[in-house]
C-alpha cells in the first residue's frame, strides 16, 4: 500500500514507494544521501510519465483532437498544482522552465535586462549556488550593473543587519537562496523580502532547496519571483518553475521567441501571448511537467509539514552523529537548518572519504557543490555533503557515521 493517507509518518512505508531504494550497490543496501543534487522518484511519478507517453500523448495547445486536449488539460492542471504547492494566487503566475537555472536566467535576461541600467545594484549572498551568481555576472558584463554580496557568518548563519546595510537606493534586485545547498542554512526570506522591497528592490528567491524541505507560501513571503527545480522535488528532470507576481510578469518582456508564445505573427508585427505562455516558446516539456504534477500530489499526500518534521529529526540525528566522530568538523551549524549536512574530516580528502563511503553503498556528494565562492569564504576547498530526503532513516545516518570511522581507519 502506498504511504499516501497514513496518519503517522512511516519512513519504511514511504521507502516502498521508491523502486530504486531496494537495489544494492556493491552488494550493499543503497543508502542514498545525495538528494541535494537530485532526489529519487516514487512509482507514482514513473507511472504518470509512462501513462502520458503510452496513453495520452500528443502535443499541447495545438491539435483540435482528443489526445491533444487531454495532454493540454494535464499540462495546465499541473500549473494549478504548482500554484497550490506555493500558495500562488493563480495558475497564470506559474511559468514552466527546464530547471531553476533557466528560471533565474529568464529573470536575468528579460526582467532585469529591461529594468536595470548601468550603476544599478543587485544583492546576492555568499552562499549562492553558481546558478544564482553567474547569470548576474553575465548581466553585469552586459550592462555595467554592480553586484553586491551579503556575508555569511562562520557558523553559516545569515546576518540580516549586514544584509540590510548593503541596500541602497540603487538596489534594484535582491536574489537570494531560500536554503543553502551546502550549509543547510534557512534564510529568513520573508524578512529579506520586506527589507529589500522597502528599499525599492524586486526580490527573487532561489527555492531549489526551499520547496523540498518545508512548506512554502510565496504570498506570505511576499517575494516577486520564486524559482525551483522539479528533479529535486521527486519529479522528472527537465522541468522547473518560475513563479512571478502578475505585476512583475506583466512587465517582463519575452526572452525566447517561437511557437506557443504568440497571439499572432506577421512579418510586420507579432503580438505576444500573455504570461505565462509568453515565456514558454516552443513545445514545452509537458510530459516532465505531468511527472512533476504527480510528485506534487505525492508530497502533498504525505504533507510538507510532516516531511519537514521527519527531516528535522534526521538533521538533528545527523549533526549529533557527526559531532560524535573525532576529527569530523561540520560546516554549517545555523540553528535554523534544513536536512543538509556538510563536513570535512581532519587529515582526509573529501574525495577519498566519498570513495570509501561509496564502496559501502552510501551515496554522498563531495566537492564544491557549485558554490565555489562559499568554499572560499569558509576557507576550504571541498566538503562531504549528506543531504536528506523524505525517505531517509536514522539507520542510514548511523551507517554514514560508521562509514566515516571506517574511512578514518583505512586512510590513517
Ligand atoms: C541544485 C540547485 C540549483 C540548480 O538546479 P538545476 O536543476 O541544476 O537548475 C540552484 N540553486 C540551488 C540552491 C540548488 O540546490
């Protein structure tokens, strides 16, 4: 029986919904702790994708026939599900992209390109993923805008006062991560938004790690844009979301031209479609969107609150387990922290630790996690990162701690 509709959170039942979790790696049970890079998929997502191709497949928004209508209805239905997940006011505020990276680039190339000019400022933070750094550097190089960077504390905390001190009357955009993919730090995005908007700035939140660990309410946050990526939320690859307020999307020019994003085309004049279709040129990844819809159904049946509570337990357990291993130093100990734990092991290379963990079936990520400026800030080159998901268990974390001790013995 699927874990849907159970009263108490039962990780064993949840695990049964994910076929890949029953496989072995080097004859060891798979312990998948690399969810910050991408999460595994429940059977219902696999079924939704399979059903779309096998039974309901035709291009969307085009044909006058039954299957095209069915696919269009399914695709547009996912817009409503995403709006529900984010508590967005309307499905028209939901734009589909291929991932969060593309969503941020959309804002950089269209909204920011149209509304910022030389000397205007953008504020980001030291803990951004490269996806929320490089698009602004490209814009800077194109337009001569100024990029300011809010600091993080030694323990990974975000300092609101230091952030606020960077806001000026030239700040046009604040773009911050909701949750750090390396430190797990939860940024107080509602306060950030309030401060930024009071200074006259537009706010974009990189929610790639935000939507997966906790409930998100974009209206309560008050942000102008919120972006996330489907594959980290148990959905397929190739689908992401940009939420934008109706006002912001209305003042955002098109960024890619083609079919589906127009009302009418002649060689003299083309009239663009209204948002969100204005930003979805060409055949969209609608099968992937349908898979994302199934993923949203799945997490909502479990409940984002319940998922967050389970992961909170995992995070506390993991921090305690790591602190109990001599020579292990956690990187990122903010009090408000999602279930992402990074650490270094004294005297050992992260790569070597990762390789030894791998031989025990434990999948972690090692390296800079697409956050090289944050590594530089912390004075390290890489970390080992264990990032938890709704299906992980405390047993798996104990196996991780034992694996680290094993690595220390082998490499001593
Ligand atoms: C993973 C991640 C991204 C990039 O996601 P893509 O799916 O590769 O676009 C951006 N920001 C954060 C915080 C992430 O964790």
